[in-house]
């Protein structure tokens, strides 16, 4: 348990503090206007503290702090440290799904609208997020009749550019054909700008222009053109109807709704730009510490505006004010560069909008709780059954499973998959290319993989606590190998060699009869066939097998698809890629004469000669 620092050593200044466990891992990060006053709250009778706070203090072995100049810097430092260390006792925000955006690659020569997920990319403008990808594609399909921008990939664009023939979208008037020069660059950029303005809420000017053009075409008796503009106008109006109008045209705001219990909270956010709902997002807050409604809103604001794809609006509507509203308004102002107001709506349309968002949060929370109840109960049963059947000192919250894959001793690989609290933790998955084993020897390969993984753990364990934990910093509470007694013996040998046998429990799962072997017992342990524990072990084994097979196939395919150009002296990756791009294919490179290869100004004559010789060797 952490001891109270000596009197007078804690400064009375703003800052962030970090509690660390016996291994030097950060388990809790907080912020304070006055570090001495705030930290003194943790060193009192545990009975007077919230149970989770008391557990954190009991787990911690030390406390450190970093002083800053003001409260906003303390808030920013706290959030950055939480992102870096992911402390187990801090509140965590988890997206309940990966939301799709409508993105336009404005940095491209010929910008392209497309559906995108994941992290924000430079040179791309985002709109959304939307509830599902179908909604984006439906909206985009309507808009392409008015803004016929390319939606093809760069590879497809280049292929049709080389062929000099457009794809089907050009013929059905959903692409203006930039790949074959059917539209000039200036006109294309103007269409891109109009699409961006439309998606940004500037719809009136476009509708007015289309109506004027349609009337003018009709007056000039150009009825076919008028009919095409009418169809464009109809598509635009349908797209506008999909954007719900909830406020004045000048209003930019985000509306946050909450639904919660003692353990978790569901958050829904509606993004309103120029009076229209242009996107929504939801996530779940894991409340691992006691939180007031205001403190919960503070955590939501920190996570929501860490990397805001739609920017920070002038106004944020919340169901409850933050405990420190001035601090968080100042924080958002600094991020935005101008004034931001946080408020609880009191009357009118904004109250009804807040109620709508809150209703969405309640529905999302109901769905999450139903899923959580079934999932959590089965996972808890599985871990408790494993502890009981295998005689483990505690329920194995972190399990690592290992498997091997090869083809007649070639492309030998190993896999490591991880579950934490019964759930796959794919960010911790690791794969190993076998380096020291010749031929087909699964036992030796397993020993090599485990030795490399556990040696890395021992190295990480000896590092100073101030360094960020590495990828092998945490030991398993159950080490599972795929196989029978032989694989188990290999694992035991490595654990004893590294003096970890008494620290890390180990078991093996044989495929034939789903038998579990543990050290010290000649007969397998019979885990009941329908138990959650055996089901968890089977899932782990199958996942490790899948992960190993996938890596093995990747290496094998890479070896089999290795280009004949890879070994040409002087032809590096950049020149090789450019040569294939300019010639169109490897077949055309093979058919080229030496003079054709030497005609490229960027390809030195001696390298061109090397290419020609490589492709025209008699053995080939």
C-alpha cells in the first residue's frame, strides 16, 4: 500500500499526479488545482473512501506528481497521460462501434468522395459520422447525379487512364470521366468545391442555381437538358431531406445525451452544423471510479474533443454542467481558438433536441446492458471454472495461447493470442518467425517462441518505472499451448530455464479429445464438455491456430509471388514500382527491348541492361 509522502514535500500548485503499482505501472492518473490538498484525500481511513478508490490506494506502491502552470495545462497533461498509460483505475471511454464517415480526398489531383472509417488522414475532409455505411452510400449515390466526381480507387483510375476508356459510371452519368480527359481540372475542382459546400450545409445556393438553370433551359426549348437538371434537383432535395433540420441556419452545436448505472454509462452525441444534424456518435464509459454527473460530463468532453473530425462548435449542450464549468470552457476555447459555451438547455427546441439525444442514449444503454449481462456472466463463469479445474491461485484474467504453423518445415511461424477478462485483446497479439529451428520440429519451435516472449518480459520487468511499458511488459496468468504432453513439456522447460515456473501457470490443450494437461499430472484434466471454461479454451486455441495460419500463408504467398525483378542490381523498390507503372505490367517489361528500357531518362543505362539480362537469361 502506498505511503503518504513526507509532510511539506507535496507542492500547493496545479498539476497531475500518478499512482503506480509494485511493478512501476501507472494505475491511476488525476489532476488538481492544489496537489497537496487533493492528494491528502487519498491518505485517510479507507472506510471513508469509495470502495474503488480504497482498492486503488491499496494496490498502489508509490505516488508521483508533475507541476504545471495552470488548471488547463493540468487537464491536458492528465488526459495525455491517461491516453499513454491506460491506467486500470481511470474512467475509460469505448466506442460502441466504428462509425463511418463520408470523406473527400481534397489533396488528390482528382478528389474522390468515399466511405472511410478509422483515424483521421491528412488531406481529407470528413462529414459525419453516420449511423451506417449504407446511409452514406445512399446519400452519395444521390449527389453523384449533380456532382459527378470519381469514386474509383487510384489503381482503377490509373488502369482506365492507360486504356483511354472510361468505366460504366461515366456512361450512366455518375462520373465526369477525368481519367480520359472528359472534364478539365478547373471544372472538376469547382464541382468538388460545390459538393463540399453542400455537405457543409450550404444548400440554398445550389438549389437556387439548379432551379434557375432548369427554367432557363426550358425557356430556350432545351427540354432534354431541363429534364436532366430536374432529375439533379430532385436528387439534391432528397439528400437535403436526409439531413434533419433542428435549429437556425446559423447554429453550430453538439448535443450530448447520457444514460447510466453504477458501472457504466452510454453516451450519444448529435453533431449539428448550420442547423442540420450532419452526424452522430455513441460510446460507452467504463466507470471504474465513483463519478458525479458533472465529473462524468468532464470525462466525456475530454474524450469527445481529443481529435474532433468535425471540429469544435460554438456551443455544447449537456445534460448536466461539469463540476468545473469555467475550466472546461477555457479548455475547449483553447482547442477551438475562440469562445465555446457549455450549457444545459432550459426551454424550447433545444430542450426537445436534448430529450431526443437522451432517448437515443437510453436505448443504446438498454441494448448494451442486455449484451453485457449475458457476456459478462458467461465470461466470469469461464474464468472461475478455469481457476477451479486447473487449480490456479486466481482467476486467469490474462491468458496467452501459442500455436505453430509451417509447411514441411518451411515458412515456420508461431502465434501468440491474448484474452483479458475473457475477451480477445487483438492489440496484444504477436507473431514470430522461427529463426533457430531447422526442419519440422514443433517442440523446439515452441521453445524458441516462448523463450523469446518470456525473455522480453524479464527485460521489460527490469526497466525503470519511468519508461513506457513495452509490448511484452505483462505476464500471463495462464500460459496455454496448443498440443499435448510434448508441447507442455517444452513450455515447462522454458519456464524453468528462465526461473518463471513458480510464477506463471501453464497448461496444454490437445486437439483430439479436447484434453487439458497440466504440470505434475500424467492424466489429462477432464473439463466438462458443455462448460464455459472449455468453450473459452477452444476459442483461444482456434484463434491462435487461425492467427498462425494467416501469418504462415502471408509469408508463403510473399515468397511465391516474389517478382523476378526483385534481384536486379541497382533496381530498388522505387525504380521497380515506377518501371511496372510506366510499362503497365511485368509481361510488358519482359517483352521490352533493351533500347526501350534505356529510353527511360530516370533509369540508368547499366540498370536497364541488368533488367534486360535478368529477364532474358536462358534458364528463364
